[in-house]
C-alpha cells in the first residue's frame, strides 16, 4: 500500500518536500494544500499587476548548500540570472553602503559623530555585556552603542514594532553573525580580498546572487507543475482547519475547507506542515496539553504590506533594495524590482518600486485603504529623494499576514514546549520552513528542512535533526554558493524510535 503524505502550505518548504518525495519514491502519494487561490510560493511568491511583477520582499537565490543550488538549477535550468548585489542604508538624508563600509560610514557621519562611534566601539570592546540576551546588547557588543543606535535600532524597531531590548539576541546571532566593526573595516580596506579554506576560494562577502528572470514565483510555479507532472496534486484555495490523529490506526484525518466554504476530509499517514506553528498547535486533535496550548497561543508574528509603485524611470535608484533607517518616514525598506530583473518591468521607460511597511493586523497602517497607502508611499518616496510623486503612474497594495515569526524573550521556551510534546504524541507530524518551525530562516534554510524531512520519511525513521538547519548550515552575509552539503553538514539522530514505516 502506498504511503500518503499531505503537505500543508505551498511555499518553498512545502513544495520542496513534495517534489523530493515524489522524485525518490513511487510508493508515496503527495497532496499539497494551499490556502491562496492563485499563487504558490508563500512569502516567496511573485505578484503580477498589469504586467508588472514584484516580490513580497526581495528573495536572493544563494546558498552554501550544494543540494539547494542544484535543485534550483534543476527546476529552472534556463531561467536563472546572475545578478550583482547592491544595497544601501538611508539615514539622515544620506546613503550608506550595506554591508557597512566602515571608512565610508565614518566619513559621511562627520568627524564629531565618527569620534563618538569609535569611542563607543572601544568601550564595548573593553567592557562588553556578558552573555547578551537581547538584540541591543548583542549588536552593541559588536559595533558599540553609538553605531547600534544609528545603523540598527531604528530599522529593527520598524521591522518588529517593539524595543530592541525586547527582541531576543537569537535573531541577531542568526542574521548578522560574523559581522563586526573590525570585519567591516577589513572589508572596506580590502574589498576584493579572498581567502583560502579547504582548497576553496571564499569571497569575503556575497556580491552576486542568482534570481529567476520573472521573480521567485517563477521557481515555485515550475516546482508545483513538476509535482503534478510526476503524480502529485496541488490544491489551491483550500485551507486545513483540523488535524485529527488516530493512534490505533496510525492515520491522520484532515478537515479541509475550499474557497466556496465546502468541507471535506482527507487522510494520510504523514503530515508535513509549513503553516504557522501557532495555528498548527491549536488545530491538533487530540488537543495538546494545557501548557503546550498556551505556548502555541503565545507565539507572535509580525505582519507586512508592500505598496508597489509604477514610476517613470529617471534612473535615480540602481540598488536592489535600500534599508530606510530614517525615523521621519514609516517605510522600512524599498525594493527596485527592475534591478532584480529587467524582465519584471514590461515597459523600459518605467520602474517598479516596492515600499515595504511592517505592522500588526490591528494597526492603523494595516487597516488603511489601498488609496491611502499609495498616497503615503508616494509622499515618502519623494521625501527620501528616490522619485517625485508626480512621476508615479499607478500603484498596488499586497498585505502579507504572519510574514515574520517574532523572537521575543519567551519564544524559544514556547517553541521548545510545542516541539517536545508534538514529537512525543504525533510521530508522523513534521514541521518545516520559517513559519512551520517559528524560525526566521532564509529560503534555502526552509528548503533544507524540507529536504531532510523527506529523507526522514523515506527512511521510516529520523535520520536527521531538521531543527539543526539554522545552527549548522548558515551563510548570512558570508560564503560562496554551493560549497557544502546540507545533509553531511547536519547532525544525524541515532535513534530510530518515533516514526512509523
């Protein structure tokens, strides 16, 4: 009898898991369930508006995992572009390179401010915070309080809607590991410096990346089609409401609601979920313990919206994206989709900017009308100096709930509680991806969790610790694409207990 696997969510993790399972076994039936009626790819989808395409955030295709790099090439063999990376920070009316070039940053800040930054950095090196637990202390140890307040505080608090002292240091360790003022100075003085490591030439910082010519959604559309071509199914506009486990029969029964509101039931031996961990924890039956249910309900998420502006191209903006640290505007980051790929913009006389606003669903910003948000974006793009409001020809708004899992003081304890109980009680329930694991991982990390999850299911027992992906397979801003194996680089799990064959 074939093994049935239901995958909740058609983002990078869900689609990667489905494709990997179907490629490697003819004895597995795969069904992917996606709530969105039109787009696969989750937050990595590409939205189309009047022929213009834009991402929900920018998504570079770069990984130290050879498996992931090879998979991208397999799915889109003819459609991947090599793109130069260019990003800056906007602060006090000036643009600063990012990753930071220390000499440029100190020059633009001026003699007095630069002196304060260097004194602050020296103090941090002599008297660092011991075992920093929050974002502010972790970054201040690396750069000093003054540079933290200039280049990290405002933007980070825009993203998360909370004080940097309330954000766990885990997020800083994940996103900016290895960077410090010392390394920034080295990179500024020796920007082309290369080092040898195990016979490989390692570039100091990532300066190029791959990108599908029509955006990341092109990758995931192709992956969904491949799943269907080899016998799987992808159900769009369907939402899972309950997951009921029968321990005696070792089978799951899922209640699924389609776009018309009609309910149906589906059964499987395995569930792979990339849905938000909070929603999954509350949808399980038999119910989790009172403490685990409380842990699930305590997980928080940051929501996100993009205002895409179609603008007459005056060639004022050549970067891929710019971080907006200026507190006088609400926008947090601006993407230039023409710089990601010229084919994202059908009219060569136009460009398309994506102004990104971070918010919560009960904020005034989220509930503002599309016209109000477009007006706000037009005024802010002019205030920053990247375009004139009069040059804006059209606009479109896309809202993305639960874009980012929040790393507050208690998140790790809540996740650990859920993980422990779910693994003990539901042996064939697997979580993957960013929201599925409540881990702020990158697209390739999400894919790695899916690839290892598929290996575990195919083996019939837990070969790999999927939760170790971010710890053992990181790249952040450093490294060379495809230099290590995501499988060989991760811890194996010796026990075979807990998974049914």
